[in-house]
């Protein structure tokens, strides 16, 4: 067993050794010799569960390792609450990442494949889905939908390799299309078509539907 101490004699780390390599439970300590990192090692490599704690002793992260790379579930915490759960395969995100609000409610489900988003990502508010977006190989590909807090469709758009390609539609609260704009490779193709709340094509721009600002704010949050 190898122990490391500071000039005042306080324990900083404790490492079990096998043939000169870390093998077993390795621990690093903070103030008052409280554990900060606890990790399982095998023949000098992290192999098994890792736990990280903050200065107050609250759990920050648990993760599984195999051959010194993350492999298996990882959970992140804040203030004792779960912030997100992730799945890793050979060091890459692979599987669903689930994000939680302080209330514990799920706010996002993000599908990963070999380190990049791949599949349908969903974002929620108060338990309701407010955005769906299709990804392929880390890029937006396919239809995305935005909904207001009541679950009504506000906007739909079609993407190809991260740029708008196809119809972008905004909707009235009744579900009728308010405005349709066609994009090709990220550029507007032709003039937008506008419709009144009864579905008749309008000659003037209609009043924006409730929820438009919500969509813009939400998209800004999603994209950072």
C-alpha cells in the first residue's frame, strides 16, 4: 500500500499496489482527509467504478471503466440530485443520454451512437415534449417539430445535413398552417405562402401565433 501525505502529514492518496502498479481501490482525499475520488484499478488501469465527490462530500459523478476508458453507465449529480445519465462504449457515448431538471423531471433524451447524436432527440418541459429533432451521424437530418407548453404544434422544419432543406411551417393554435416557406440547401426558394386561421391563403402576413417567441428562445437554448 502506497500512501502520499502533505507537509503537515495529511493523507492525500492511498494506492494499493501489485507488482508496482495500482491494483484495487485507489483513493484521493481532500480537506479533513475526506474522499474526493474513489476508483477501482486493475494492473495500473482504471477498471470498475469511479466515484467523484465535491468538497462537501456530495457525490458528483459515478462512472464505469474498462481498460482505462469509460465503458458502461455514467451518472452526473448536482446538490445530491441526478443531472444526467449517460451510456459509454469504449470511451464513446453510445445509447441514450437522459437529462433532468432540478425537480427531477426529464428535460431531454438524446440518442448517441459512437459518440454522436443519431436518432430522434426529444426535449421536454414539465413532462411534455416541446421539441423533437431527427439526427443522423451528429447532424440534423429529417423533420423537427416544436410545440408550445400546451402541446400544440408551433413549427415544423425539415433538415438535411444540418441545414434547412424542404418545408418550414408555422401553425395557428387550431393546427392550421399559418406560413409555409420552402428551403433548398439552407436558402429560401420562392416566396413564403401565408394562410389565415381557417386555412385560406392570405395576401398579408398573419398575426404571429402564440408560442413563436417560445420556439425562438427554446432553439437558442438548445443550440447554446
